[in-house]
DNA sequence: CCCTGATTCGC
DNA sequence: GCGAATCAGG
C-alpha cells in the first residue's frame, strides 16, 4: 500500500466517521490490518479495544510502585467476620431433612425432628435412608 | 465462526 | 514504514 496524502486523508476521514477498521479496509481495498497499522502509526484516536493483554499486564506489575511511606506500617490484621451466618446454629442440633409431602405443594415440609448425631435425618428416617446393601435387592432400580 | 482493535516483528 | 500474524474479548 502506497500511503499517498490522499489515501491518508481518506483513512483519516473514515476513521473520524467511526467506521470499523475492517470496513475502512473494505472501502479502500486494503486489509483491516493495514488500516489499523497505519492508524496506529498516525496516532489516530484509539478505538475502545475489546481485548486486554494479560501477558503485558502480568509482566509489568513487577515494577515496584513505591507509594508507601518509608515508615513501617503496623501489620493490619484482616477483620475476622464476627459471625458467619449459618442456616443452622449447631450441627449437633440439626433437624431431620427428610422430605414429607409433595414437593411444590404448600403441604411440603421436612420432618424436622432432631437429627441423629452426624446424620441429616432423625433416627426414624435414618433407618429408612440407610439400608444395608444386602437388603436392598428388591428395591433396586 | 463471525466480529472487533492492538501489538509484534520480519520485511 | 508496512502489514500479516497473532492475540484476546464480544
């Protein structure tokens, strides 16, 4: 591509009109790379780029930015969340989550009896939930 | 897979 | 200086 003054004017005009690099390339019969390359060299206003170069961004920050004061700053302990919001106060007091009724109906609820220790179900439902493999044959799929 | 723009680098 | 190749996001 011979960048005559006319060609450069045309590029500037299209660029100023906000055409995409590919569109300018189409109109001028050149590649969009030629357009973007020339635009870059002419220091035309950069378009919002869709990309963000991780490689550069990741390499650069090695440059230490000295903004902190020379004085040493007391180590700041991150504030500990004082209370984690838990749906249940204590694992040991968990209530049975065996479903009762038809899901989606107003009657649907969970058993809510006190769960057997370490299990999500109360004693009664745990006995239903946990079946010895040997006794399960007739229920199997 | 289409689009976008930016950067790189051999020419 | 040029622009294809490549990258990276939509």
